[in-house]
């Protein structure tokens, strides 16, 4: 739920390149090198092979069709109520897999509670995704240990606290010890979410690689590897398990990531990168949209959440987002309540959004 963007200047805005029916986003310099030596043809070949495999994989086809049917969605993490989630009309909801108070873990949701939230009031099913931060450690998760507050005892991979989000800490996510907390064992985070019965996970802080690029040159590639390995493990447990990545759209250029995910969500696509309610730079918007359109062309559902209060801006944003083929939602940045689906009525007006 924290946005980290990589603004691109006009000279390096992505170019959509079609290679034998496979869409890749690359820079002008990369595009011009396609006929020369280098890794790009290898990546293109990998992408073609992976896309062909996905197109023939019944489980992958089923996952993409499930998300393609989503026409609206919601995002509610803090102070969410199970009964209110169950009563909500949304096609897809992102919620937490635990209950916490004052940034302290209390308990996990039971499989029965998860099953209740996976159905709407009329009994029809919805997609229910569990929020999972892979690029930061959070003190209100079941893996957190009190000893980690002690500098002499905290793990070597655990970094400093996020100044903007209390209780969230940087991690060297490429380290095996961190990844083992996230997936691979019955007590790991992802495996517990699968056991709870969620339809999939909503991966946050994949964009954490920005913060490590100078000190760890392979940060971007390591994040791509992490996501690919996580998805592979999840699909071994449940071939229908959905993976939706939030932000980090640059990673879509890596065919391993595009193959791993079933959808991508983008925060602050049109507004709010610099200041609340302020329109983003047109070049930055175009840069992100090109990447998101590439994912959409490859059959990945694109969700967008904007943190807006101004009704006119919300209406304009909803129209623009839907024109792109994406699915909008409007939320307070604290994600502490649920707004109705961003579906216009017959006159084109959005419903009242009291949660701001």
C-alpha cells in the first residue's frame, strides 16, 4: 500500500515491441539492440516459451479467466469486519489474513471466516485475496519476534523502520532466511494463507528493489526471482492459486514475473505520487500505462486504486481508467474502510464514497 514509482523521461519511455506474438516492453536502446548480441533475444525466447506454456496450461487459463470476470474490486486492510466483508457486493476484495490491534498481531482468520467472506450476501462467489508484503517485515505478523527489536539479536537481513509506516521494516528480501519466512514450510506466511482458503495473494512491496539498487546491484533481478519462486511454490500447493502484484510494473519486463502473476494492481496511477489529489506527470502516467497495457495484452487483469476525495477527479479518473480497460477503485490511503464498487450508474455518476 506504499507507492514507489520510477519516473521515466520521454527519452526512455517504453516501446511496445511484438516478437512472434509475444509482447515485451523495452527501452529504445534495448529495442535497437534486438539484432545484436546481448541478453534481449534470450529473454524474448524465454517469454515466447513461457507464454506458449501458459496458453496451453488449463490451470493458468482458469486463473486468468477468473480474474477477467472481475468488473469491480475493493481493498480493505485496517479494522475490517468479517460480516461487512461478507455483505459487500464487490467481485474481488483484498483483505488481511490476520486480525491485529495497535500494530500488534492478535490472531489469524479461521478457514470458516475466510469461507464466509468468499461469498456475497446472495451466495454468489467472489475472489478473495490476502494481502502479503514481500519487501518489508511487519511487526503485526505472526512471524515477528520480540527479540528483533534488540539490535544485538535482530536478524542480519532486517533493516531500519519505515519512517512513513510505523511497524514496517526494510528487509534484504533476497536472503534465504527471509524467503523461508514467506513460503516453503507449513508455518511460513504464504503456506498459512493457502491453508486458510484464500483464492490468492496480493503481493505488496515488490517495488522495494528501488531502495536497494545502489547497495545491491542485482536487487531488481533478485525480486523477480523471489516472485517467480513464490508463485511456483504456491501453484504446487494449489494450481488455481492467484498471484496479483501491486506496483513495480517495471518487473513486467522480466518474463519470469509476467509468467508468475495473474494480475497487477497499480496505486496512484493518475494522481497522488507527489502530493494528495495532485495529477501525476503525463510522461509518468504514459510510462506506467504502457507497461500495464502490455500486461493486459498478455491476459493479465489490471486493477487500479486511486486515493482521491474530490468527486470530480474521481469521476474523471474512473472514466480514464475504464477507457484503458483497467478496473478502478477509490480508497482512503489508510485502507481502513470499504467504499462501494466504482461502477457508474445509468447517468454515468459514481455512487457516494463516504469512506475517505
